[in-house]
């Protein structure tokens, strides 16, 4: 590039970047680059040193997990019955040349088409973006291979796509009731995340048996045992296998199996602890707060789930009423549950066997009649026989459509349900409620830290709903500040404070407050982000959140060299088109145009419908490659209209 060309590009960059915001819109997807740019410059900008990568462990070391196959030799009947359960099919690898299902899904709302096809003996999902104003115009957004099928197929099958070292959720799901492809839950909208939603370890917990980590990065892991296995409910099998591998100990243990302490026997646990085995996956809410230095993978059978994580639900007059994942909350509100000494999940659900519909109905009916008799029902027996073959659950636990497409589910709030088309009753005002069994005390076991974080997450998650007043944000910050005074090294609290202060800064901009007020909020955000980074050296979600806050502050302040360092680190530890785009803006400000070009192309690869990088490339190419600049400009125009 000649000196004159470089000066022209520099002037155009200056004009462009004076108009561009540091944080772009995080639409999500990815196409093939039109040309191969230079790699981003990672050598001229130093990244803060991180600690040596380590394997993430829990109170039970991951090496103690032996896997379900270790159980087969001694428990063949249980293993065969296990294979008939949904848990054994919670996740499955897709082998080359053995496609699960093939076809095409058209989604009119988002003007997208998804092809599920074989390409070089590998199953892939391919996304196209269509532009109705131009009948023949379409953009190949991305094409990624399918690595795993997620779900047993009882309701649906989802798909996990591979872009190493990341797994991503496909928008394409196969539904059993329609025997056809449809959009995945949460994707049937005009704007959705496409093929960019990264599956974190937390997402995978309820589908994979075990995984291993490097450097505690929740987005980068290796799946060790694919499906949910024996140890998820029975705990680590290492001691048990070792014990029964010894002939002498094995004989003695077999004779006194009820006293065996080398493995967890769920039937010998208390009602609450046995229930937690199911709740670790099936208790779903809106907000989850982890205990200090814990993740969901640290839960071990026989422990209280609340020692690892606490779940909250947002009750809102405006929010969506969830049914499909609300079974625990429904059951806990049932008189049958609170008035019983033993009613819990396994009263009706046998985790080891799958029965036929007929035997299942008879089994469930017998459970109802163990406490109630026929005469206690207010409906005549002949009428019951006519309406529902005299099945209690048909009236007292009716099935209803859920928020999951094409999936009806059972209402687990046992009671008298009037036949009506009305929606479930909504609360009069928004509130945050801890989900817990009525058998457990709410306040005694929940720390002040968890309560403060739950409120803060509620605020952060409701930024766009206008349900949380600014005064609540200020109160939350003040309470967390008081907590930090006596707990100065709690990285999760510090990271949360940084995010809350950033929210205040952005709210202040929107409400037209003074530049000084805005600057003060940003400075508070940066201070807590920096404290988080000093404590959290591994690329956890806390470090990522702190880096994002700090990078935004640095860019806004014109500290482009520092911002480049922050964005560079972010691009190595998470998959985000916005990070790469902002990195490109930083390189442009530093006049490293070839590296800016490479960063913009990587943003497009990760999210082909993200319009901003096309516009920046159009400006970059304006004087050096006008045809390519025009192509980029037209793509940008198509995407924003």
C-alpha cells in the first residue's frame, strides 16, 4: 500500500471511529471470509500474564470418577435397565458417516434457512440469510459440523456444533410430536442467536456424565463420560470398585451390603438429600447463585444442593410463566407433598426402569390410592371412568402446553385443576423468590452473600425490562460495598460490583446526567474490574466479565493500547464476534490496519449477520479496493434493513 493510500485509509478510519461505539450489537452467526487477511498482531501488544493452567477439581477429585462401564461387571441387570432410561441417552456423539437426521428448516421470522446435510461424510448444519427485497440475494452465514445429539428424544433432540475448542447450540431441533425439524426453544424470534451460543460447562451439566477442564474456563472443556451415568446419583465409584476388586473384602461386603459406605445408596438418604439428587438437574429457575468457590460440578450425592448453589425465581406480572421446567416449584406447593412424610420424585418416577404406558398408569394410580380412596373423590366413579378411565392424575396433574415448542408436560402441582383456557395466575408485582422445599428453612442455610448476589443478578438480568428502579441498583451496590469491606477477596462479588457500576454509567448516559456523574460510575466499575483481575487469574466467567468492563472503559477513555490488551485476552478465552470487532477498532486507532482487517474478518466468521464489521471493512477498502468496499457496503446495508 502506498503512503498516499495509507493516509487516505487513516483519514477514513478517523471519520469512521468517531461514529462507532465500543460495544456493538451481539447478534450471532458466521460466514466464510471473502479473502484471507493477515493474522491479528498478538506480539506487539502484551497480555497480562495468567497463572499456569490447572485441571478444575471439586471436593471429589474428577479422577475418582470411574464411569458407568466400570459398573457393568457386577451390576449387569441394572446396566441393561439403565440403557432403557432417558438418562442413558442424554447426550450422544455423532460419528462420521452416520447422520442422525437430514433435511431443511425454513424460518420465516428471521428470513433464515437451515440445511442439515452430509458434507465429506460429516453431518453439518448450514445457515443462510435471505433478503426478501432481493429475491435472489442470500448470504451463507456459517457451516459447522455436528458433534453431539443432545436429549433422549422423548420430547426432542438438540444438536451441539463444533468450532474447537468450543461447542455451540444449533438453532435446529428435531421434535418428536411433529417428527420434523423446528426452531430450538428460545430461537423462534425475528432476531435470535443463530449458531453462536456457546455451551458452557453449566449448560452441559444436565446432559453429560463428566467433563474435564483446563484453567477453569467454563467455555473450554473435554467431555469424558458422554451421557448421565451411575455416579451422578451414587457418587464417585472409585472406592467402591477398589473395595469389590479385593476378593476378601468383596465377600465380606456382599454379606453386609446394607452397611457398605463405599458408595451412596440413595434409598438410605433422608428425603431432602434424596430429592437433591433429582434437583441438581431438574430444579430450574431464573437466577442461580453459586456458593463461594463452587460450581455445579462440585455437588456430590449425599450433600445438600444448597451448599453448592441456590436457585431463585422471578415472579412477574409481565414475564413468561414457565411450565416445562417448573416441576419442583409446583410439587413443593402441593398439599400432597407438604402433608406427606415420603412423597418425592421417585414416588412416581423410577430412575432405573422405563415402564409401559399401561403399567405406568397402574403404578401411578396405586400411589394415589395409597393415601386416598375412591370415595374421597367428589366425582361419581362412573363419570370418572367415562372421562379418563378413572385415572387420578388426569384431573389432578393434567397435561398442558408448555413454553417448549411441541411439548406438553404434566402439571406437578397436585390439586383440583378446573378445566379452563385461562393462563396460570400471575403475581401482582415483580418479586424474587428462593426456590426451596417447604421442609427446609429458607433463611437459616442461605448466607447474606448469596442473597446480595441474587438481588444483583436480578438487577443485571432485568436491564431491558424496566422493572428495577435506579434506587434499587444504588441500594444493591451499597450493600455489596459493605460486604466487600469484610470480604475484600471475593472475586464474584467484586466482578458483580463492576457490572453494576457499568450499568449505572450506561443508565446515566441514557438519562442525560452530567459527564462527571457518568465518569464517576465508569471509574468505580473499572476499579472493581481491576481488583477482580488481580484475584481471579484463571479465565473464568468472572475474569471475562471484569475484562469486558475494563476494556469498555479503556476504549471510551481513548486508552487504545490498554484496550487492545484487554480485548486480545478476551478473544483467547471466549468466542465473541463483538470482542473481535472491538479489537479491530482498537487496531485501527493504533494504525495497525492489516490487523484491524484480520480482526473484522474473524468477527464476520463468528457472526455473519453482525453488520458492523462489514461497514468498517467497506471504509477500510474504500481507497485501496473499491469493488470489495462496495461489496462490503452492500452487505452491511442488506443486514441492517
